[in-house]
C-alpha cells in the first residue's frame, strides 16, 4: 500500500522529533542533600494549626523550667508565657506571641531539631513585632549545642534588641561562626527582655529598675541559613 505525500511527511516529522528528543540532554537525577547542607536549613513560619498552646519543637525557658535546664533563671518568672497566634503573621496567617506581666520571657527551640556541619557559618533570623513595650525589647539568641545537647557557651550570639511601631515587622539576626569543631546542633531563643537583662551594669542596687508590666512580642519566620 502506497503512502501519500502527506503521510510520508508526517512519518518523517515524527522520526525527526523522536531523534531530536533523544539528542536533548537529559536532566540529572535529583541529588540527595541532608537538611544541614541546604542553604536554608530550617524555617518556622508558625502558620499551621497547633495541638497545644506552644508551637511544636518550642518550649518556655523560664525560671526552673525544663527547657532552661530546670535551674534558677532570675528575671524570667513562671507567670510569663507564650502561645501560638493563628491570626497574626508577617507573611502567612500565624506567629507566636510572647507576653510579660513583669520580668522577661524566653521561648527556646528544643535540642536536636537543627543539625549543623562543623566549620560552617550560620545566620539565624526572625521577624519581630512588638506592642506596648516602653522599656522592654524583643531579641534573638543563637548558640551551638554539642552532640550531648549541651550548650557551647562561647558560641552564643545575640541580635540587636528592638521595639517596633504599631503593625510593623522588623528582622533581627544573629550569626554563628564556624569556629566550633564540636558543634552538632543549633539552639535558638526568642526573648522579650526587660532592661535588667540587657543593661544591668547601668542599674545599681539603689536604682529604680524600669520594666513593663504588660506588653507583647510576636515572632514569625524564624530561619536558619548557611
């Protein structure tokens, strides 16, 4: 059976397309990269619903609390706290809110959540909004933990302390150097700090210690990047 010219052209074009497709470079298979090797190692957006008041992987590090090692932590009283806020966020719908009734508040990432590569520098960042803080400030602390989940004190890095305008979100950062060969994990504290915590040398025993007895700090988009 003889083919028409149109059929012959169609067959020729199909063969050409098949040859061209075969000649195209094929994409490389995706490379497996461990979490700690990615540019953004971990990010917490707090947008998903939570079963409990605190977001998953985060605990209060107040005086005597387990997240603070169960030890005395003066200035961080047990009546302060934090909770997931599902409707206030810098990008998505959620964040986490810290509050004070006097004294400071600390929310701490649980040990072992963010593994690291020794010899690598990391930048930890967070978006912050505050309300009603005349004296207190919001801040970020980052430190390395060793393989036993013990802090490496010399690695600790602190961000600038700030208070924002109404509805304003600002970014704070803390840098961790790559100089700690025994670093295994990163731990992050988000804090609402009273002046006695960040300028104690200026407040002698007979000075009036200014502080907020009400006030809030919202934290969102906590990220750790290489």
